[in-house]
C-alpha cells in the first residue's frame, strides 16, 4: 500500500476546494433557469365579497388569502389603518367590525362577508373630528403617531363598552395596543375626558 503523503493531502484538498468554488460561482441566471423550468404556477383563488366600509357598500372580487388589513391598505387605499407586527400583538391595525374592535392583520377579509367595517377615516364627519380624535390632539396622546389610529379605535371601543370607569380599567382595556414612544398616560387622559364628557361616540 502506498503511504499517504502531505503532497497527496494537499492535492485532494485543492480538488475539493475547486469543486466547491465552481458551485459557488455558478451564474445566478443558470440557477434561476434551472429552477423556473420546474416551477408549476398555481392559480390564485378568487372570491366575491360584499362588505360595507365607512358606510359605503362594496361588492369586490378578491384573493381568498387576503387579510382585511391588506384589503383596506393595498387594494382600497384606506391607509390610516397601520401595518405593524402582522401577528396581532401591537394593535396598530385595529378597526371596528360591526361596532366591535378587531385586529385586522390576523383576520381574513372573507370572514367579513356582509359586515360593516369602520376605519379611522370613518370616525370623523368631514372636517369635524370625532370626540376621541379631538381629545388625543388636546392631550398630545401621541408622539411618532404610527400607533395612533389603532389606539383611537380601541379607545372608542373602551368607552362604548363601559370600560372607561376608572384609569385602571382604561389601562387594562388598552393593554392590546402598544405605544413604543410611551405616551400611555396622555392616552389614558384623553380617554378619561371623553368618558366623563358623556359625548356620543
């Protein structure tokens, strides 16, 4: 048997290295061409959806996989509803469905057949702000503003559902909405004032 020498070891190593380098530097276009030839595109399932958004009845045909958030923002340009975590954790995407708050990022649009949707754009009456919107401005209940629309939608529900009787009950109800700027005390101040005012919301 021929003994293994350091020369043979180096030769084997160089051969292996050259093979790996050849694979690494293969043109991307060749790799893509190889892959594309074997991909069979699947048809996108479409479905009909009848939905009322901010008082306007819409009859739509949508991708069956679309969330209500993406339908609002990307297809219907209601961009006041924000896209945050997309996991139902931050509350930036909060809307009202039949008067109840809902995290729109984790709900399919098709689950809202014949439902009535209200977004932040639907709260005000023309140039007249909703009482909760006005209170948020008065108390400076936002900083960067990204979470504000979701905060306001939850705040309206908090008062409507009778959960604004004390600061503690407000804080507990609003736990579903994250403000990374930390404007929580101002948010509670705004909600508390609206609740005490008896304004119809």
